[in-house]
């Protein structure tokens, strides 16, 4: 556990550094390449409180004994401890039963081996547990109570992940008739009522069946810290940490711990980190797609935009944000449904730069995704 304690100490020291540093702001100009600031380099989703993760990882890399994997763990752990935007770490995004659970993954760009945890209960250090999966098992993903048991076996302490604020948020949601939520095709009507729910039988041969499966985006909480790091030696690593979607169905796992969706890295090519509507994004593996786009010769910005457009063709209303970094450190981003930001720091930069990315416009060719829902009528038809 010596390494775990050193990571925690490094995190605390670099959070202190961030408190006296300033972040630069810039705007991504369409068509203009974002060139590498030099190595080492860190890129991650979002600005604002998420720049603490950027600074922590970058400053750690200035120490020759810090590896790329170390820096990713330090950066993501910083957001876990800071509860970045209440969407990472303990005390955020309670599920329907008011419990907070955590998802995280970490990936080595040389071996392409990953470690991840999903639905982690009662353990605050999700990304560090994910690293233990990477380094101390032959597996890629552990889930739920068994992931918690593994964490305890490896020296992590159990503690309640709820806070007074998260409990109050959950109770307010219940008092508002559980709006919004992620239930579909159930009774009573989930758009007006809390459960318990009873499923409505569907006929998969009916003409309206596909529309009944299109739930849209039920809630506004999608933030995740996804990070890619390039060590001064050129070695790459990536990682993701999140507490998921607020008011999710208990047991739900989003895209964060899914390889190729939440993040992905191939040290010979580049890496990617993602945030957004995770239940949709994991269907497309956008980070895997973006890295393969780099392999085909696209620039990071082109690679990100292509991955986003592939999702928008099916789901024009979705929210997404993707950051892409090639092995030289050139970078780009793309998003949809919101104005996306990402943070970078590298080379001799003395502060993190936050880059604003305008949303990609959907090319609406999927009528199913744009016509208002006829759920009550279709339920009657079925």
C-alpha cells in the first residue's frame, strides 16, 4: 500500500498547487489544427473544477519517477477527492435508492491492458481500485459487491459514499414524483409517477416497436473525467472516473468503465477520452473509433468529429464530448448537444488551457429520433 499512500500525497500537494494557479481560456477554431505544446502532456474532458485533475497529472509528470499510469491515477483521483462538479467521486449522482456508486477504468497504452470497476459500492478510490485490477489480476473489469470485496482485500477501506447533499438531492427527486428518470415502457407512467413499476409487454414485430425503445436523454447529469497522458518518453496511458447518471436504475453501468467508450489508448497511435450520454455512447465505442480514425490518417479534430457524427446519425439529440490526442501530442475535440470544453497542459506551459468546442450539428436523417414520442398511443396499439 506504499504506492497508494504516495499517490494520495501527490494528489494533495498538486491540489494545493492548483489553488494558486490560473487556467487559460481559448476557443477551438473549426479547421485549425491544435498542435502539441510539447511533452509531457495531459488532456482531459471539461474545464472548471476539472482543471485540478489536469494540473495534478501534469505536475506529477515533472517528477522523473512518475509514470504515465501514475499520472492518470493521480489526475482522476484528484477529481474523485474534489468531487468535481459532483459527478465524479463520492457524494454525487445518487441512484433511485439514494446510493452513490462509482465507475472507473485505467488503460496502459503499451500493452493495451485495462483495469476497471463498475457499480463499486462503499469505496471512494475507484480509479485506484481499477489500477489494482490492472496490475494484480488477469481480468479487465470487476463489478458491484465483488469489486468492493476485491478492494477491501487489497487494503482499501469501506465507507459510506453518500453525503447530506446527495441524500437531500435524492429526497427532493422523490418528492418531485421521481422526475426525470430512466424507466420506459412501464406502469404507472414513469413521466409522472414513481414506482414500483410493472413492465408493459411489447411486441417486437409491431411497426412502432423501435420507437418504444428510444428513451431519449432522461437527465442532465453526464459529466465524467476522462484523461489521456503522454509521458516525456512517449509512453501513453488513459483513464476515466465517474459516479454515473443521477437517479439511475440501481445496478446501471455507464460508458465510463467500458474500454473504447469512456477512454481508449494505443501508444503507437494516440488516445481518447469521452463524456456524455453514456448509455448511448457505449453502443458506438466512440473512443475506439476515434483512435482508429487517427490510424487511418485523420487529425485529432477530424477523428473526434467523425466519431460524434456517427452517433448523431442515429441519435441527433444526444449530448457528447470527445477529446482526442495523437502520439505527438496534437489534440482536438468535438461534442454535441452542448458547448463542450476540454483541458490541456504540456511542454513548458505554466498553466492549464481550457479549450471551448462548439457543438457539431446533427444531420437529421433519422425520423425515429426526431419525431415527438407517441408512447401512450403505441402502448395502446401493442
